[in-house]
C-alpha cells in the first residue's frame, strides 16, 4: 500500500464556475478524491476507476484537508468527484460523508457543494448525511437522454427512468413535491447540465 499516494487526491485545481443562485461567476475548487473507485467500471468512454486505490476513510479525509489548505479567503464552489460515486458506501462511508459535510460547513465560504454519483446510490438517508451544506447539487452522468444509445454504446447500466427517480428523491429532500411530468420537463431543460 502506497501511504503517501493514498493521502493525496488524484487531482485538485481552481477555476471559475457560474454560481447560478447568484447569477455570477465565482472561484471553484474541484477535487478528485482517490477512493476504492467505481464498482460499475463498464462505461465505454471511462477509465476513471484506474485511479482507485486501497484507501481508508481517514485517507479520504486527509485528501480533502490537503485540497482545502490553499483555498482562498473568498466565496467558492466546491466540487468533489471520486473515481466513481460520492454516495456509494463502498467508496465513502456515511460517517465520512457527515465529516465532510461538517468540514464544508465550518469553512463557511463554500457557497455551493457539488458531488457526483450514479443514480442507484441516491437515497434520502445518504442526502441527509450532507445536511446543512449550502446549495447541495448532485451531478449524475446521464450522457444521453436516449436509453438505447446509453445502454448499447455507452454501457452506462442505468435507464432514463432511474435517473428521473434519483432526481425526484433529490428534489423531495428539499421539500419539493414534484410530479413525474414536472420532473421530465425540468430534466429536458437541464439535460446538458446533468446536475440535480
Ligand atoms: S459510472 Fe462513472 S465512473 Fe463508473 S465507469 Fe461509468 S462513467 Fe466511469
């Protein structure tokens, strides 16, 4: 086991992103955490899981600490990606998610928190782990609205309906009681952004 590698994120960098809630661009810190990696590993365009390692949950928290060390004294968007799914217990445990949420709240300047996940891991309980972070956004890689292309050529392993259900769970956690028809309209509108 390479201990120093396990305590280092795959990558982290600053750039600017659009902070939709206040309609302006602000600094964004993107962190790719090194975890056990995606369990699916079948998408034809993806080799992210090759960055996976036999890390502990403590290693993951160290990686985040290291990435936040140089964060500026101004409002930022924090995007945390793993080489898989942030809501997958096999990568990030519930306890670790809660600790990350607490760290994000304590920093105070993190105005938006974006994490990426496959839809099958989205549940009210896992979203609850991140309670209190400002403007939580889930990014789900739908890739295409066409089930045939996603299944046959991308081999993504989930349907548009799985994606829609995950989006509905997310919205209900914010107290929004939306119908399937409303969800479909919003998904069409937001499809290119891939975030919920
Ligand atoms: S689910 Fe995501 S991380 Fe996993 S293989 Fe597909 S694109 Fe890559």
